[in-house]
C-alpha cells in the first residue's frame, strides 16, 4: 500500500509552516534591531482595517513615524487609499494567496527605510482562517471585528482570537443601526480572546480612537526600551 495522501498533505503543511516560522524569526530580529514596533492587522474582509489606518496615520502623523505594508488578493485600492497620508506604503498583491507569509513581508521590508520608522503596520489579507497560522514576525497581533459581523464570530474563529494581543471592535457608530447585542459581543470576545486588550473604536466618528493611540504609543515606547537594551 502506498502511504495515505492525507499524511503527505500534513507533511507539506508542516514544512511550509516550519519555513515560515524561521523567516518570521528573521523578520522579528530585523524589527528589533531597527527598534521598530510591528503590528499584524487581521480581520474578515470589510471590517475596517483600511479605515482605521487612514485615521491613525493622519492623527499620529506628528507623534510617530508609521510605515504601512498592505497585502491584498488582487487590487491596490487600499494602498491608494492610504497613500498621501504622510506615511510610506508598500503594497503586495498576493495574486490569490489568501494570507501573507513571513517571506512576502521580508521582501517588502527591503522597500522601506526601517531606521526612519517607529512603527510598521502590516495590513494582512482579509481572512480570519489561515492568517492565524502564519507568524509574520510581528510583536502585536491586532484582530479587528466589526459590529456588523454578528455576536458569535469570535466563537466561530477561535484560533485567531486566542492568539490576539489586541481586539478592536470597529464601526461602533453603527452598532445601534445593526441591532448588535454589545453585551453578548463583548462577552464572546473576552471568552475567545482572554489575554487580549479589547478596545471599541469608530474610524468614522473617532470614538475610542484615543485609547487605541495610547495603547499603540505605550507599546512603541516599551519596544524602544528593548532596542536600547540590545544596543547596550
Ligand atoms: Mg483593507
Ligand atoms: Zn490563506
């Protein structure tokens, strides 16, 4: 009997993920040496990643230097939305691959002047499933969940939420209109993402954005302390 094909598939996945983990570690090393804080922004399509970034780039323009690496399946619409906000933007079109991998990020890094940045935000492809399996070398995994997605979404995608450092509940300005039960939604987020900082924001109205900025700035300051220790 030949070996069962399922075993072969599992081995391939392991090899791919093993290679990804090594590259992610190399990325992380590079980020640390450059004193960068790196975020991996993950969500379903249409949860407001680009809208959140548009506002963040403008509001923090005078405080920290942010670069953006955008991954998209097919178009460069998001990169065009984000350009002209004072931040360098590097787009990667994955050509159908539904997640970013550490090697793709490594290639994009060569296009940035990392020493001229404080924070690098990686806007991942809209997808809550396989993005959970690919470490990109980031320091913080930020999962966005919009109020339009239903209260039980965190329970349906446990892996991505379990490993989240921050969960941003987005589009809170339309929570009443979509009749979401915010109490249940918050409970489900807490259950699925027990170690995450949970913040509620609206990129449109600006509500809650200050708490997000404070979190970002605090995380960045603690990274730059790490950098100084590395240099010593
Ligand atoms: Mg987007
Ligand atoms: Zn994928």
